[in-house]
């Protein structure tokens, strides 16, 4: 079955900015010149400086640091993410405002990496090699901690590919550590493989990254080409491709990925044996150490042909050997027994034995489209829905547990703190009883809509849920007029998220109200002003009058501004916590909407009174500009 998949792009700024392993005060954004940063500072801060904003001086004052300290960051074109988050107001704003073409690094680290990484076929091949022959490590040395990501390749073709792909995919300079290993240094590259991809750092914990499963078939095939080039073997005497791993998770992932591409593989488990038997020249006879359990993944016969047609092995030597075997060997079909169709490998049952499981819990999964999955080296078919019911119940019990809910009143306002095991339709909200449950509306309904009749006038021709209460039909016959193939169909992202400022959202809402005959646009405008603008303006004005002041250096708070203007604890500059811009930001818009859409005189008067109140707070009566007309 062909899977289209989606192109995958990693935004490493977004990945690292929330990672505990990378503190934001040492995560650096590199490559932004001074003018670009000045433009970003203006965009974020200029509105609150009343036309007297100077990018370097004002931003330094806002951050509570010296101009020289800020200038050093700008001169080096290397700025801490924590500083940018303070300027922009949040980590999310940093992600959205910083351009994609920057690079990321760590403070006092010479290694930096591209912000965005695209998963193409070359990178997928490199990831396959890493899964087969790579590792990542953090190691303490007398000179400090080193971070390394290494991939081994015994052939020159592989090592040159590693170096080239590290450069093109990440912008990293890899080096040949010896005749086999190619290594890149730096914490961020290591964390990409260890945390972002979550594909393991050593042989025992290797896994196929989730991004490979999410990608198109050609990316998945390129990954397999890299993995089998590194850890695989093409048999010289038969039509067989195999690979060995000590990771149970990788074995399961590999079977699933091969199955997705229409390739069936078998797994042979190799039990641990004493190391003295395998390597007698290196171990004493009484040494009790044993080898790790390993899994040999075998692709044979017609599946090996399918593998050759689907996957291009990166190493030329292995690719040519597999092509030769395909040309010169006649593949055999899969073995089948009574009832087998050839679609599955059906093994003959030779023994039935009951063993006590060491697993406390089991899980039931649903896989879209195929309704099957690979588990314990076998194809598992669709399970029933009992587990789905339990998981839905646990969703309610966990998400709305008092342990996780905020202890403030607002945090529990809409939480379903009471759950019912049985729903009685007569006990639910009365509004639901007015819902129609018809599969088609009568002609009288549509004629009534043209006359804008009252809903109560057409109750006799409509069937609503209330009519079934207390009958045998109260749990059934809930019909609908239009079918859908997906209950979650519809916009995945609303305009409220895609539109930028609140003014843009308001203008979009009012533009729709002008187009709808069933809506009175002046009423919509009135409601926006009454339920959004006025409470916001009044609340912010009250907050401004009651605010505390805060030291920008040490964070000490004061009920009133010290007369000296300096912090009593550290001598730093004390600043307001609520600014004029947050109080006045909606007043002009609200007045414009009231005039443009013909709001009531009462609403206009409320806005005028509020405007005067704001002016009385922020305008200086001694320096208020006047004209001769003011005295006539």
C-alpha cells in the first residue's frame, strides 16, 4: 500500500527553545545583523516609548542592561534566546518573529547549526546509516564536557557521503576521527539525534524516528537504503538481504516499515551465549559474561526482489551484488499451508505451550486503513472497541483530575467535575431538547424562513428531541440531514488564530455581518464594544491606577514609585508594570466602530466619558497644547 506522507521540516529553534537540556540563556540565535535586530526591537517596543525610542539605548534600558553589553551581542551577531524572549514577550513570539535563515548555537561554543532542517532522501539515508552504525555521546574530559555525534563507515564512499550530507543538511563541518569514524561536535547536533529525532544514542536503544514513518515512501525507502548499507548484508549464495540488531524496538520498527512498503521479513532471535565461546582469545574460561540477545531480520526470495525494486542501497558494492542476485536467481513463492493465500507467511503450528507473562498490562490499537499492525514479529488484526471506551473514560478522569486542575476559581469553571455513568436525556440541558432530529426538512420550513417567521410558529411541522423524551425512542432515531465521511471535517485552524491583531479579527467579523441578511451589523458592533472593548478598557485603566512598580534589575516590587526613582535594594531603575499602550490600545478603534456602524448614543457617550478619563490620566495639564480658540 503506497503512503503519500508529508514533507517534514524541523524547526530547531522551536524544538530547542522548549527543551530542558538547552537553557534559553545559553541558546544563541546567530546571523542576524544589527539593522535586522533594530527593526525587530522597534516592532516590539517602539509603541510604548511615545516617539522617543532609540533601538540600542531604549532596548538596553528595557532589558535592564548596559548599552555596551547589548552592543556586544549585536556586534557578534549572536543573541541569547532569553534576551529575545524578554523583548518580544514570549518564547512563541521569538519563534514567529525570528527569520528562518538564522543559525543556532550555544554560548561559548564554536559549533552552530541551521535553524531549519528538511528531511530529504539524502538526510533519510544518513539517518539510516546512523541507526545502523552511529552513536551520540556526552563525555566529561579534563578540558571540559564534549558532545559528539559519530557514524562509522568502513568504505570511503560512505564516509564522504556522511561529510557532505552533514554540511548540506545541517551546515555542519564533520571531520574524520579515524579511518572509520566521521564525527560532528557540538551539543545541538547531539540533541537533534538524541531528543528531537528520539532515535537512540547506542545500539540497545536505537529506533526508527517517527518522522520516517510520517514521510512519503521514497523517504522511507532512502532510510532503509542507508540502514541496510550500514548494518545489512547481501548473501553471496542466495537471494537474501539481512541485518542484525540488539534493539527489540528497532526490530519491531523495521518490520513495520518494511511491511508498509510491501516487503515481508522474518526475524530469527539469537539467544545470549557466553562470550568465552564466541571470543575465546579475549575472555577467560571462568568469565561469566554473555552476549546480548540479538535479532536477525531476513528478507528472502520474492520479498528480496521487492526490496531491490523499492530500495536503492546506498553502497554501490551492495547494490550491485543484490542486482546480480536478482538477475541470476529465480525467486520462490512464500510458503503456505492449508487455508493460506500467499498474502501472509503462515507457519505450521508444532507446539502449544502456556507461559506466564511478565507484562502487567496490554494495549489494544486501531490502525487506520489497514486495521493491522506488526507486534512480536507477527501480523495482528483489528481488536474490538472495549479498550477505546476505557481510554475515553481515562481521558476524562486524568485531564480533569483535581490534581492537575488549577486551584483558582477560573480554572475549574468549565471542568466536568461530575461524571455520569448513565445519561438520562430528560436530565441534560434543556437547550439540547430543542435540537431537530429529522433527515429532511419540510417545504413549510423553508417558506417560513423567507418570511422570517418565529420558530414557535412552525413547531408542528418539525420533529425535535423533546418529543421523544420518556419513550422508547429517546436514545435512538437521532437523524441528520447531511452525511459526512469524517466527523472531524472542517477548518483545522480558525481565522481567530490565523489573523494577526485584534483589530484585524474585529474587521473580519464586521465584514461578515455586512454580508449576512440575518444579522444586524450595528447590533454586532454594539456587542463587540459592550462585551469586549469596554470591559478591556475599564479593566486596564483600573489596573494602571492600582499597579505596582518593579525593578528591572532585581525584580523587587513596590506599591508606589520610590521618590528617587531607583530601587532601594540594588539601585536599579524602577519601571511600571502596566503601560499606557495597554490601556489606550482599543479606545480609538472602539470610537471608530461606534461611529461607522451607528451605535446607540448611550454607547457613544460611554466611550467619550471613558476617553476623557484616560486623557485625564495620561495628558499633562501643564503642557497641554492650546489654541486661541480655546479661550473664545
